[in-house]
């Protein structure tokens, strides 16, 4: 296994956010972490990326115990992190943003090669290399955040909700790129996404988090076919029907409540 997370327990002060999460990412696979707002997705990967110390549990990267290492050491150990909301430096140029990624790299000698690779994947970043990152569109900023993380030559790329706030067509482009990086370079990817449909279309395996615990896990195919996933995360009808019925059950002021109740 490339990554093993074992019985992770995470707190913000007294708030118990992640309650014994375990999962693996195999070398060369895309693993999707799904779940609704507040489920503990970002918290889990913050711990993985060295931004939050686990109260309990272990994190292993390629057989090495990296539990509790700080963010810089985690980056050096081979985890590239694309945070929620992208966080590019808007007052710096595109090129400068990419070079920041290079600081975490182990060797200086391959910088030109890395730039070439990034530009081959993201031609727009080469065209706009000298512009301020703040002038890029949301989709371009996501590409830049991705490119910056790739400059560290990660063994595992970790992305927190890359689709957030992007138009559907741009989401498609970003996910197509992730799939290409996985297929062509064998890059292992841990993808946190509320957009389960987009995630499961490129992932090999997935887990669903619910109030800080794993509620479902399986192959992407199994999860796509799972009725619970279809209902809640893929916008299936089963999920919407009860909500509509509830609305209709509230009687109109002008309608006889007994009649409405007797209707069904
Ligand atoms: N800085 C913080 N301080 C206190 N509680 C927090 C903090 N960040 C998150 N939490 C709480 O921890 C729990 C998990 O939050 P987390 O951000 O991991 O959810 P998430 O699955 O990433 O949700 P989203 O899809 O909205 O990003 C939530 O109950 C949240 O309110
Ligand atoms: Mg989050």
C-alpha cells in the first residue's frame, strides 16, 4: 500500500470531528473520499498533510510512519496537497506560484524538466506565466494549484474538493486531467469530493464519510450502483421524493386539513 490510514481520531479542541477512520490507497490508484458538508473529509486530509495532529491513529506512507509530521516534512515525504478553495497567491505571477511548489522539492537539478511537464499538461499556465494569479479564472486557478502541487513531484496527490465553484465543463476538464496524470504517469491520487458522480467516474475505489466515520466503502463500480449513494449523492429520486411529500403535507391555509390528510 502507498498510504495506510489506521483508526484516525481527530479533534478541534473539544470538538470530536473524525472518529476512527481507516482506509488505504494502493500505488497507482485514484481513491475518492466522499460525504456531505461537515462529514470530516477536509479534517481527515488535514491530518494526512501535517496540518492537524491526530489524537489517536497512524498514518503510513510507503511503509514509513509519517503520523504527526509537520506540513513541510509531509511534503518532502511525497504528499502533494491541493487545498480546499485552491489558495493560490493572487498577487504573485503564475510562474512564481509554480516555483513555490518547487521549494519543497528534494533536488534542484530537474526544475526545467518539471516546468516542461507542467506546461505540457496545462498549456494555459505557460501562456499566462507572467500574469498575476489573481487574474486567472477559477478553472485556471485550480490548474495552477494542481500544477504547484505537482512541482513537488509527489508520490501521492491529495485534492480537497477541486470541483468546488467551477462550471460543469471546467469540472470535466479538471477531472480528465487527473485521470490523465493517473494513467500516463501512474500518479496515485486521493480525491476528496462532494461531487460523487464526477469522482466515481475516474476513481478506482471510494469511501463515504458520515459524521466522522466511514459509512460505506468499495470499488467505484460498486459505489456507483449502491442505492444509498445513488439516492443521496447522485441526486436520485428516492432522496427527493420524501422531501416533496413533506412539503405537500403542509396544508394550504385555504384547504381543509382533513381532506388533504385523507387524500393519500
Ligand atoms: N477549524 C475548526 N474548528 C472547529 N471545528 C471545525 C473546524 N473545522 C471543521 N470543524 C468541524 O469538524 C467537522 C468536520 O468538518 P470538515 O471540514 O472536515 O468537513 P468536510 O467533510 O470537509 O465538509 P465540507 O464538504 O463542507 O468541506 C464539522 O463538524 C466541522 O464543523
Ligand atoms: Mg471540506
